[in-house]
C-alpha cells in the first residue's frame, strides 16, 4: 500500500471485520493535501472524515468547514465500510510540517 502512514494504532490495511468500528483509531499523514487548506490548519483542529465520490470511485476525505483538506489511505476500506454502517470519525491535527500534516483519526 502506498502512502505515508506512521503505522501506529492497528497497522495498515485491515479487511472487513478485522477491527471493531468503534475502536478504530490510528495516526497517519493526510494524503494529497490541498495546499490552500493546509495553510488554514492549526494543531488541534478537528476535521470531519467523510466519503467523497471522485469519478465513480469512493475515497475517504478529510473536511474542514465542508472543504476538502485531503484524503486518507490508511484503513480507507475499513473506514468506508464503518461510515456506511453508521459510524462517524474525526481527525485531529497533530502536527504540520510544510505540506505534511499528521492527524489522529478516531470514532466519535
């Protein structure tokens, strides 16, 4: 799997049923961050985790005030399944280093 996840939490990937949706939590970097949105972020900001359809493909997206900040690669299939099952997730900004943004994702 490509991406720059830090690997803390439950590790990368994870098929359906491997992790309970309510306990799914991990730290990772935002994938394909939007530079315009990154400059508006601060440590501690809470981002909404949602599913966005891009050209017929569902992707896990991080949103601030309804605007896309970037996406998630780590656990994307599992999070998508859990959101479809009615679970909600947030991502808390932990660090910002230029365009690299580290977040902690958890169920709410």
